């Protein structure tokens, strides 16, 4: 069997909860305002799950659409990679649970825990499987439920709470029928020295016992995400700008050749700074943060699904994915549509 030169996204899908939570809704429980959130982040609303639905249920809906669009049967999927920081249960990972829910039996199933850059890391991993013959059709699912783990206690944690929303997106990655279309190159990075700049510290394997009743919310913010916002912001702008430049350069293109950038959606201002530095026009960058906030690993497949549905990418377009997040981990992928 000859191996494909490139992998390609054969199908995609997304699923978001019905419940819309506006900035005004949030202001009723968190000390914030619609004006502050819109000015600093560009977010107008986000979605929250019904508490009975976790990231597996949402991920399964997105996955079913992606498999159907790829023209495949669920039994054609031979690997599942789930990226999430909000798995349904502590272990096993979402990939095992999704495996069962979709009623399919791929040989390979595992989770990637890389927060906002999770989808990019998973896409790069799927590409390796496809090009080396380790798997033919890889289902990559990004799915997040943040709303059940945010700090809704007044001013505490509000910088993070207003940013996040729930959602899911999925893609099926498989062999490209030609050498021109599909994933051209990717660049991934990590800097663990900044791991504590954006993190959820509890529960921790370093604690004995791991779950301490006195650390339980709402009194103690130990289980809520914390972030040094300005520090992360600065590194996100620098990281995304330089990694986009690098991935384009490596593939022998100029930034001006890019038809569409699909950037992670952490803060609209981050993406505006990146676009400014790269001299990208508004039409070359797709954003949907105003409706969903930051859905971490779900962001890129959700954005891909919406951008394609809106007809903003055409065959032959040069598309650049980029993401930055906790870890820090970041990266970019260049893709011929
Ligand atoms: N509502 C009202 N006021 C607020 C809020 C809020 N939600 N949050 C913070 N403030 C206040 C602060 O208390 C501060 O008040 P002070 O001046 O009286 O001290 C003031 O607003 C300014 O606070 P900053 O934190 O300096 O505000 P900034 O403009 O930096 O915006 C933000 C904060 C939105 C968090 C920004 O720093 C950011 O987006 N950072 C990067 C996020 C990111 O990229 N994350 C990575 C991906 S996420 C992942 O990987 C899991």
C-alpha cells in the first residue's frame, strides 16, 4: 500500500449548547459589566451546557456530523483523538467514553491535554498517523465544558470567568487524494516555565489526600482557573505572530499569500494585535469569539466549521490555523484547502 504524501480534513462538524449567556446575564452573578467585557475581550455572549450534558455528549454530536460529511461510516474511523481540559470524568479519558457513545471500535483512542492548542497538537498527531499508515481515518474532537468549573463569586476570578464558554468541534483527518491539498506544514512549541501563569491547581496529585474538604469551593478558589492575564496576553500575541511567520516561511510562502487565518479565540484584541503585526486585513482573519467566548480545544474546529459554512474559504485557498494557551503551548498549521 502506498502512503499518502499529505493528510487532509475530510469532514467537520460542531455542536454548541442551546443556552446563551449574555454579558448582562453574567453581570448578575459576577462583578463585571457588558461594557468591560466587550471593550477588553470582544465577547458578547457564550454558551453553557445543561448540567446533564458533558464534553462527551457535545463532542459526539460534532463527531457524527464530521463522519457523515466525510462520507464515511463510523466503522471507517480507526483512531480517535480527543482534546479537552474538561473531560467528563477524571479517567479514563474522553476518547474512551466517546468510543463507546459513538458505537465504533477504532484500534486507537487517546486524549491530548493541551488546552487551547490541543486541537493543533491533535491535528499534527493525526497527520503523522495518516502519512505513516498508522491509521487511515482519524477522528479529532475538541470539546469543552467550562461553565461547571468557573468562579462565579463576585470579583474573584472574574477575569477568567467572563472569557470561557462551552462547545465542541470535530474533524475527520484522512489521506489527501493529491499532493497539493491538505496539511502542508505545522510548527508546535511549548514553554513549561510558564505553566503556573494559567492553570487550575486542584485537585492535585501532590496533595495528600488529593481531595481536602477544607479546600472545597466556593470558599477556596483552589479548583478554579487562575491566570496572570497581562502576561499571558503579551506572550499570546508574540507567540502566535512568530509561529505564523515561521510556518509560512518554512513552507516557502509569504504571510501575504495567506487567504484565511483561523486563530484561537481567547481575546479579540489578541487576534487584532496579531493581524496588525502581520499586516493582515480583516477579511483574512476569521473570528467568532463574540458569540462563544473561549472554548479552548473546541475553538478551532468550531471556527473551521463556521468559516466553511459561511463560504469564506474556497478550494485552493491557503489557510493558517494558529493557537496559544496554557502550558504555555502554542503552534500553527498551514493548510491548502
Ligand atoms: N470585569 C470587570 N473588571 C475586571 C474584570 C471583569 N471581568 N476582570 C478584571 N477586571 C479589572 C481588574 O480587577 C483591574 O482592575 P484595577 O485596574 O482596579 O486593578 C482591571 O479590570 C484591569 O485588569 P487587567 O487584568 O489588567 O485587564 P486586561 O486588560 O489585561 O484584561 C484579560 C484581562 C481579558 C484576562 C486579558 O489579560 C487577557 O485576555 N489575557 C489573555 C487570555 C489568554 O490568551 N488566555 C490563553 C488561552 S486560555 C487557555 O489556554 C486555558
